[in-house]
C-alpha cells in the first residue's frame, strides 16, 4: 500500500470517527436537554 493511500484511509477513518462522535453527541444532547428535534 502506498503512503498516499494510507493517508487517505487514515483521513477517512478520522472523518468516520468524527461523524460517529457528532451523532452520538447529538443523541446525548437530546437525552440531556429533552430536545424533541430528534427521533
């Protein structure tokens, strides 16, 4: 695997992780704040 490919994979993994953290934070915020904006 080339170094460039590894960088792309790592960036994608970080992005996926950030997306997961953001959606988890949204869900937590919904529970904590009692917001009804989320299903």
